[in-house]
């Protein structure tokens, strides 16, 4: 099967067709990573570029996002079946002011795929909520996602809140999202920046080893 078809249908927001095509690709034995990257993520990246250039607008992006999430939901159990296992607990969320959740959901799936227990706080998460959850649930990891340059600074507030709560030496703070960089990670004193969901899961597993 041509994975471009998944990408094209995703761009058109055809969620049901995307789901059916992802299932077909799985049934044909196409590697999960290829379905994710060459099908779903490639479609989302075209939409991202068109959104930037004002060729598509919020409604089109939302239906594409729904198609992405529906397709990715089929991959979740397969990702979970792969690779080395780790044990540990993480809380994850998109930071306050930010509603983008596709990347965060992928990171969650990949962490679960490594065997980690993940508490998903959703989007628009206040720094205090990350800290409270980490304390109450004994999380080793706090994972923050941000897609907006205006919200990435909330990650610095999460680091400061962890220090203030006296748990900074007990949790690793991992950050990521399109505008985030290694330099920013060092600047705010977080523990790890990773550029994609797969490397986030590898790093999380290493922290919990
Ligand atoms: Co928004 N949006 N959006 N948007 N949106 C961006 C981010 C933008 C770059 C588009 C653009 O103009 N070029 C731009 C931000 C510009 C900036 O800040 N410099 C933007 C804007 C401006 C906005 C609004 C302000 C638009 C408006 O209303 N005028 C608004 C803000 C709403 C808010 O959050 N308060 C808005 C709204 C939306 C939608 C609701 C329509 C929708 C979100 C739907 C949803 O998430 N449920 C949306 C989308 C979909 C996008 C784009 C097109 C795609 C994002 C995405 O899902 N990518 C995006 C353009 C782009 O990124 N090219 C854009 C696919 C996803 C898999 O990638 O999330 O980057 P990503 O995750 C990656 C890595 O970053 C990494 O792993 C993933 C891949 O493996 N990763 C981590 C992510 N989190 C990680 C955490 C880690 C480690 C790795 O460790 C913990």
C-alpha cells in the first residue's frame, strides 16, 4: 500500500478513511514506524506548512488533527508491543495556554510503549498541577510539551515550581515540542530536551532504568 494515500486523506480530514487505511497498512505488515512517519506525520506536516502560509485555516487543521488521532489510536497497542521495557511513572501535559496535543499524545503512547505508567494531564496544564501530580503519584518524570513560542516559557515555571516544592532532585523534567531546543532546555535548567516522541521514550526509559 502507498502510504502517501494516508497522508492525502489525513490532509483532507477524512478520519474514517484514514483509520481504515491505517488498519489496512497494519494488516499488510507495513512497519508501524513507517505508517506513523510516512503516512500520518507526513500528512500533518503538509497541513502545518499550509497553515503557516494561510492556505488552510483552523477548521481544516482541526479535522486533520482528528484524523491523525484516529489513525494513531490504532498504532498504540502495536507501539506498546515493541522494544525494551522499563518501569516507572510519568506525568505528561501540554503547558498552560497551549491546546496542541497531537505531539503530546504521541509521546505518551511511546512512553507507554516502553512500559512506563503515564498520567496524562491533558492540555493547558498549570505548573502547579504538574508538581502536585508528581508529588501525589510519586512520578519520576514530568514531561512538558509546548507548541507555541508564547507558551514555552511556562516550562521554566515548571522547573521553578519543582524547586520551590522541594522535589527538584526527585524528578526529571523532560521538555519538547516544535519551538523547544536543547539550548532552551539548558537555559531553564530542565533535564532533557528530545526532538521527537521516539527519542523522548528512549530518554525516559534511560532515566527510569
Ligand atoms: Co496551531 N500553531 N495554533 N493549531 N498548529 C502551530 C504550532 C504553528 C507553528 C502554525 C504556524 O503558524 N506555522 C503556530 C505557532 C507559531 C508560534 O508560536 N511560533 C500555531 C498557532 C499560531 C496556533 C494558534 C494561535 C492559531 C490561532 O488560533 N490563530 C492556535 C493556538 C491555540 C492554543 O494552543 N492556545 C492554534 C490552534 C491549533 C489547532 C487547534 C487548530 C490545532 C491543534 C489541534 C490539536 O493539537 N488537537 C493546531 C495545529 C494542528 C498546528 C500545527 C499545524 C500542527 C501541530 C502538530 O500537531 N504537529 C502546527 C504547525 C507545525 O507544527 N508545523 C501549529 C504534529 C505533531 C506530531 O508534532 O506537536 O511538534 P509536534 O510533536 C512532535 C515533536 O515536537 C515532539 O514529538 C512529536 C513528534 O514525534 N514533541 C515532544 C512534542 N512534545 C514533546 C514533548 C517531549 C519530547 C518531544 O518531551 C516531554
